[in-house]
C-alpha cells in the first residue's frame, strides 16, 4: 500500500503517544506502550487526501490519532456509498492482516489527519508477544460487525427516521438549557445521507420534520439542538441513550 501523505516522520515515543489513546493498546502497561510506539510511523494527511483505494495492497494497520477518515465503496454504476467514518482511536487494515484479502473500499481523510501506521510484519510480532492486542482487535472487529448488522436491519425496515435518530443521539453532545443537548454534524449532509443509506432529499425532509415537531432546532454550520431528547429516543432503535 502506498499512502498519499504530506509529511511522513518517525513517531516520537516521548511525545503524546498515539498508542495510549487507542483501545487496541490500552491493555498494555506504559512501558509496553512505549515499546509498541517504537514500531509506529506517524503519517499526516491533508483534507481530501486518499489513504488507499479499493484493491490496494494494504500491508499496514492504520490507527487514527487525530482527525477523521471516510470509508467508502463505489458501485458498478459509480455511486459512492459511505460505509463509516473513523475518528481518533479507530483503526483499519486489520482485515488484510487477518485474512490477506485486499480491501473492497477506499479510505480518504476528511480533514487534517494524523495516523499511526504499523507494518503487518511488526504487528504480527507484537500480537505474538502481547496477546491482549489480538484480543482487542477481535473485539473491535466484532463490534463493527454488530453495528453493521444493526444498520442493515434498520435499512431493511426502511425507517429513515430511526436511522437519523440513532445517528443524532450517537454524536458527541454537550448539555444545553432545559434538558436540551447540543450536537454538531461532523459531515456534509450528502455524506450523512449516504452513511444512513438514504438520499439527501429524504434526509432534509426528516430533519425538517423533526424541526417542525419541536424535537430539534437547526442552526448554522451544522449545529443542532436536540430540544426533546425523549421524543428523539422514542424514534431510535438504540437500546440506551444515557
């Protein structure tokens, strides 16, 4: 795999450790994390830079330190489908490590992004030495599979409102006044629509419906106030919104 990068420098274990932020390595002691950090390369990407394309030889594990990476698939008709968005602590490249298969998707930085990159050969040695890394990797893959199955069930049901409610309730939130919470849409609405397996027009209709009902209020720059958390939770399929 060849990364498109602006800067490629060796990770400095004396700085803020990427591995200390990543659940994959949080079962290790600080001394072990320092050891792991010695195998990492730090890769910086600008917004809209390609990380890799479908079919690339991804022989590295990529861990997001800061920023966001969009994962997409392109249909035979040329339609781009957003699969998921990786944030700090998320990783990708484990499938080719575990199975040797090349990806059927592409990865692209959405903003200035810093990755910690591990060669698969180094990762294999680390997993052999520290079994908790392999266990946490499988836990991460299992969670991703569970999320995918839940999303597929929601898509099959055709309920766009529940998918939108799930998405809004899953965003990082800050408390507002009178029990409201504030969230910021992290993606363009066309990408959110693709992520939710709907159209931009349908997404806009659902947002307008929630606004008209008083469940949310929309402001500039993608800022949304969830004014009635209970009503939005009633639309959601998520089991818990605490």
